[in-house]
C-alpha cells in the first residue's frame, strides 16, 4: 500500500509539473503572438509610410514632367507662331514679286543654286 501512496504522490507531482509546463507554453505562445502582432503592425506602418513616400515622389515627378511638357508646348507654339509669321512674310513678298506658285519659286531657287555650284 505504501508503494501505491508513493506512486500516487509521484504521479501527482508529474501531473503538476506537466500542468506547469502547459501553462508556461500557453504564456510563451501568448507572448509570441503579441510580439508577432506588434512586429506586423510596425511592418504595416513602415510599408504604409513608404507607400506614401513613393506616391508623393511619383506625383512630384509627374508634376515636373507636366511642367516640362507645358514648357515644350509653349516652345512649340512659339515656333509655330514664328513659322506662321515667316509664311505671312513670304506670302507678302510673293505678292510683291507677283509670284503665286511656290513650285515656281522652288524651280528658280534650284536654278540659282545649280548656277552657283558650277
């Protein structure tokens, strides 16, 4: 009978030890879950911050490109205006010389160039 009592005490001690180990594992799991959750929260915040930085950089670059395109557009418009003025002046000169046919002018220019190149 004393062996049974001793065995019972040892069994109870083992059960208490196992229960304590289970509690430790639960506590460690809860701590690990909290740590992982905090880490994911920090990672998410970091990614959101980086996303906003990238969006701002892309928007700034886009604005710069738009500004560049607007400047290019103004330059092209000025060039077209200059061409239009030259065309008007050419037409005025054609009327002065009473030459209406542009092909005729090209022929005359080619003739003059061929005379000068000989």
